[in-house]
C-alpha cells in the first residue's frame, strides 16, 4: 500500500512538473510575440504634426465660417459643416478648420470619405451636440459625429467635442429604472479608416461613448483628454472595436464607464502613459455576450496611473461566449484607491437579469502583470474569477505590490486559474497554481488506486 502511494506521488509529481514545464515554454513562446510589441522610438516622441496655416503655402484652408457657420452655439451649423466637408474632402492638402473661440451646434452627421490626400481636420473651437434626446435625428440613433472611409487623415487642434449628454444620462435606465433601456449616441466615431492620427483634442460629456475607433487599421492617438462625469452612464472614454495597430499615448481620461475598452476583433493595441480616473478602469471586453465570439490579442499597457476607479486592469467576459483573449502585457502601473486593481471576470453580467453559468467561455491566456503597485479599495486586490469549464491559463505575476490603506489585509481570489509568480507578489497569489496542488493532495491522500487508473 505504502509503496503504491509513494509511486503515485512520484507519478503525479512528474506529471504536474511536466504540465508546468509545458505551460512555461508555451508562456515564453507566446510572450515573445507580446514582448516584441514594444514601443518604437518614433511612437514615444510627440508627433511632428503638420502645420495648417496657409502662409506655409502648401495648404488650402477650408474654414467652416466661410460656409455660413455662425459659431454662436445656438444656430444650427450642420449644413455649413457638411458643405465645408464636401469641399475639404475633395481638395488635396486641405485643412478643414473649426476656428478657436467659437461654439458650433451640429446635428448627427456622417462625414464620409474617401477624400483627396493629406486632409487635416483642425478643430480649435468647440463643437456641441443638440441636447434634447427627443429631437434627435431618428436616422442616426446611435451616432453623433461619424468620420468614415478615410485614409491618411489627421485630426488635431485644441478644440472640444462636447456631446451635451446631460439629458441623455437622465433618460438612461441605469439612472432610473423606470426609463426604458435604449442606447444613446456615441459622440465621435472614426470608422472603417486607416492611417489616422488624432492629437490634442478634448472629448467631453458624450451622450454615451466619448470616442470610438471601429473597423480601423493603423491609428495613433496622442495627448487627448476625455472628460465626462463619474456618474454619467456608459460613457466609455476611448472604445476600440474591430481595430488593429492602434497606439494610444499620453492621454488623460476621466469618465463614468471604462477609460479604455477594447472589444472584439482588435489586436496589436499599444497604450502608454495614460491617466485614468474617475471611471471603471482600462478594460478588455466585455466579450462573449449572447454566446458571441470575442477575440482580442496582443495588447500592451505600459505606464499608467489609475486613481479612484472601480476597476484597474480588467478583462471581462460573459458566460457562454467563445473566442479568446491572448497575449496581454500590463506593466508599470500605479493605482490609488482602486476598487479592483487587477481583475479577470468571466462572470460579467451587465444586465438586469442574472446571467446563467454556461459551459463555453471566451478563453483567457498569456496575461502578464508586471510592476503593478498601489492601493486597493477592496479586499480582493487581485481577482481571477475564471470559467469553471474554460480555465484561465498562463497568468504571470511579476513584482506586484498592492495593499489596502485601511490596515486590513488584501488578498488574491482565484477560481479556475493557473499561472506563475515571480519576484515579490503582494498579496501573495499562491492560489494561481492551487489546482495542481489540490490535485496532488486530494488524489494522493484519498484513493491511490484511482490515480494510477486516471493517470494512465
Ligand atoms: C438639426 O436638428 C433639428 C432638430 O431635430 C432640426 O430641426 C434641423 O432641421 C436639423 N438640421 C439639419 C441641417 O438637418
Ligand atoms: C469606401 O471607399 C471606397 C473607394 O475608395 C468604396 O469603394 C467603398 O464602397 C467605400 N466604403 C464605404 C463604406 O463607404
Ligand atoms: C424616475 O423616473 C420617474 C418617471 O419619469 C420619475 O417619476 C422619478 O422621479 C424618477 N426617479 C428618480 C430617482 O429620478
Ligand atoms: C468578432 O470578430 C470576428 C472576426 O474576427 C467575427 O467573426 C465575429 O462575428 C465578431 N463577433 C461579434 C460579436 O461581432
Ligand atoms: C446561449 O447558449 C446556451 C446554451 O446552448 C443557450 O441555453 C442560450 O439560450 C443561448 N443564449 C442566447 C442569447 O442565444
Ligand atoms: C457561476 O459559477 C461561479 C463559479 O463556480 C459561481 O461562483 C457562481 O455563483 C455561479 N453563478 C450562477 C448564476 O450560478
Ligand atoms: C519594473 O520596475 C523596475 C524597477 O523600477 C525597473 O527596473 C524595470 O525596468 C521595470 N520593468 C519593466 C518591464 O518596465
């Protein structure tokens, strides 16, 4: 009997070691790719933005004021913007100018390309949306300003895009359960475009999402500010969907929902130097709603400060989805008073009804957290709540120091997750490998014969 137990232990240990060995090499294999997602030098410097002033000769200025915009914040300037767009879009090397010091009221509008080369959209004034949901254009229920089908366009300036969202927020079912749940417009969207630069602009008080990048490739966003109140519902700061090769840098986001949300069909996303707060954190997801497929891969966040947010670094998926989140690296992140600093939530449920547990899930693997420090508002400073049937794997923690300010002990919550710790990891995350350990304990201590049968 004793001999069998001993042999069983040896067998199990070698199997476990084998598993860990394999997962380590997978890990490093996978992480090579994410490691190679480092920032290139030119991305780290501020862009040399094209000068728009006409005395430099080569640019053709298309001023919205020349098309009859009044800029008084009251008159409807939609037509002037549409006509100025038509002119600027069809003229090579033109600058569509929204001049400083004035406020332009513009209805829901689609600015479509393709345009002539080297268009610059120079927004120095303020553009505001009509504030009354009841009068909103029924043809554009979910959008205010949409720019689509563009290549090589730069959006820049010190202007403000203001969604005038107050009445929309009050009409949200998240604010008042007697309201019907209907979606509000996204304020500013760049859709189906490539080689886009966005710099210097401020997005604020959006009806719902502030700034959406959808179905784009090669987008660089620098030095933007997003600002919506902490209690404004679903006002994501910057939302990426179906987009690849996106750099988001040196930006400050404070809002009522995710500072950044990265959803399906997005990959090669680099974020650097972000401030987030208030808000719900920097999120991948949600993914997998209504049994859908969600795929996000190769995401890097380097250097961020999150303050007073409800989440820090979050991956959220619904039960019942499919697809994967793979190859994510978070590093050099400071948290202050963040409720869930590190969280993977595969039981996400943003619905009035409870979401039933299901067997399928969006698979989460190769997620690395490195140099993450600061304070947690909740006990579970790290929370890995993974699907029982599709565990999270290859979660790597290196140099983590998260503590509670109130003197209580912070801890790590694990459900169905495997991974490894390096360096100092505080709170300790021994539960990351607990499935292997409990496997040894339960099986070896109880029924040795069964082990041999199951393992062979
Ligand atoms: C802008 O919206 C208002 C309110 O619905 C409407 O009266 C006006 O005609 C719209 N302007 C344009 C140019 O369509
Ligand atoms: C985008 O422009 C191309 C021409 O460059 C055109 O073929 C295509 O239909 C346009 N797509 C949309 C969605 O407008
Ligand atoms: C919610 O909306 C109902 C109906 O419009 C209104 O009577 C009630 O005062 C609102 N409640 C809050 C908390 O605003
Ligand atoms: C997610 O993107 C994939 C393509 O990468 C697509 O097949 C799938 O339908 C998308 N899922 C949703 C929910 O849109
Ligand atoms: C998702 O799939 C589960 C299991 O097949 C099914 O019970 C459920 O109704 C599906 N949900 C939706 C929204 O299609
Ligand atoms: C789903 O499963 C998780 C983990 O096993 C459990 O904590 C949670 O209570 C379950 N939720 C429902 C709605 O059954
Ligand atoms: C983590 O922090 C240490 C100490 O500040 C620093 O030397 C190291 O470069 C950081 N790691 C990364 C990946 O930035």
